[in-house]
C-alpha cells in the first residue's frame, strides 16, 4: 500500500493530503447530523422524518455549490477556491450548534449543502491534475473513501463525546447534539495547511495569462453542449451512486437504534466497523479498476452488494448486523472508489472542476428525497427500517450496474491536457 505514495513528489503528497482531508472533514460535518437525528427530533419535539428533511435539503442544495465553486476553481484556481470552500462549510457547521428552532436548522443545513457541494469537484480536480496517471485507480479509491473516513470519525466522535455533551443544556435545550456541531467546526484549521503547503494544480497553471483564464466561461457552456451525452450519462450514473451510498448509510444508525434498541456507544462502534469496510472496499476496487477497467469494477461491486442484503438489513444479532454492514459498505464504497478517477477522466479539461462536480451533485439532487422516502415508508408501514434498506439496495444496485454498463472506458486518460 505504501508503494504508490513513495512514487509521489512532495507537491503531489501535499495536494492529495489536502483534498483527502477536505473531503473527509466535509463528510464528517454531514454525518454528525445523521447520528443526531433522534436527539434533534426529541429536542425540537418533531418527528424523525422532519429532521431527515434537513439531510434531504443538504443533498438537494449541493448542485448549487458544485456549480458556483466549480466555476470559481476553473477561473481563479483550485487552491484558493478549496480554502474558501472549507472555511465556508466549517462556519456553517458551527452556526448549526446555535439553531434555536427546527426551521433555522433547516435553513442552515441547506446553506451547508451549498458549501458541501463544492468540495468534491474542486478537490478531485486539484488531486488528479497533480497526481501521476500511474496508480490513479488506487488514489481514486483512497480519495473517495475520505468520505468513509469522515463517517468513521463522526461515529467515533458521537460514541465518545455525545454522552458527555448530553449532561449539559443550552437555554433549556439539549446540548448533546449541539456540542457535536461545535466539534464540526474543527475542519476550518485545514485552511492553514492548504495555505502553507499546497501548490496550485499544474494543469490550471499551464493555461497562461488572463485571456486563457476566461476560457472556462465559454468552456462550460460549450462543454455541456459538446459533451451533452457524457454529461447526461454522468448525471444518471451519479443518481444511482448517491442513492446507493446515502440509501445504505444515512438511516443505518437510526435503524440500529430504533429497530434494535442499540445504545449510542454500540451504534457508533458498528458504524466505525462498517466504515473500515468502506475504506478497504474503496482501495480494493479502485486498484482493481487499473486492471479490469473502471466500469467493470463498478458493475462487479454493485452486483456483489446483493448477496449481502440478508445480513446487512434482515438479521437480528449484533454480530450478524456488524458483519453485514461491513460487507455491504465494502461493496458500496468499493464501487464509489472508482468514481473520482472515472469522472475526472471523462471530463473536458477547461471545466474539470465544474463538469464532474456538477454531474455528481445533480445526481445528489435527483436522489435527495431518498432518505425522507425511506423514513416515511418505515413510519407509515410500521415494519421498521430494515425492510426499507433491503429494498433500496436491491433496486439501486441493479440500476447502477445497468447504467455503468453503458459507460465509456477511460482508464489511463491524460489529464494534463487543458
């Protein structure tokens, strides 16, 4: 595993580290609310589905961030845009700790979605325009699983800190979940690392003077028209991918607590375990895509998720659920591990910070109601969350495999050309 890193220069290592940490901490801030759904609902005296709406709003507003921050990165550079983006989502996370009503929290989570939506495209452009094409699949898997690392850190923080924060109150409100959002402001410190250690993308620098840097304005419009087929394909693909990840992850802590009565500590421990599986899966299938191709690796991982359904969603013992969750996220995030490389390779150079990120987040928008549908279905039919999760995996895994089969193989594409 260390060999690919030894081949990197200092510039490449710092660029990758910044993008990995930016994505990890972005996910950390998102998943804090996932673990606190029940606590927020109790504090504001609303149904869990009302809190889940905040998750849906975050996902729905992410395309705006992908568009705005992507254009900024294509025009002004990846590095300064990434710094501004991380500072934005960190400050919004901090503001959530002081929300006085459910309505205020919904507004803040929508704004957080804009900031969150910009990080992936900008970070992926900086990383893959800086890294060599050799071992791109490995770094793709590792970079994407920064999301799993963020989930893992959120799970650990929830298990360790939430019980302690819950001993306090704030203006008559439960401080437990608010304390978690205070912790969520820590990513702002990453801005100082990027400012001191990370250099601009070589591909962006090669564009030259101002007249060339105005190209992205035209490039975005022409790129969406000239590559309309590819763009539509990527949106359909990312719709499936977002339903695959959020449909299997976001309500799983609620499933463990509501259907099985697990404590915060046990829920957090299982979440840590299945995020270790996610991290391993991303690196495994990302590396595998260097040998069998991007789309074959995605199809394989998606189809292998199907046999994991009984253990993941329909079993009852702690051991079975933990093993099932580990195996499921190994496959789900294994498929995801190929995404950064594949989307970057399929995107035109002048709009590489906008094109893949926008497709990614439009897919998020289309699938943004997935969590709310799952939550309302579980509440309406009264059969718990397990069967809802099982049906979600069965449908989405098959959809993803079919859509990916129509994609163009792009392994080894040259990303230095602008």
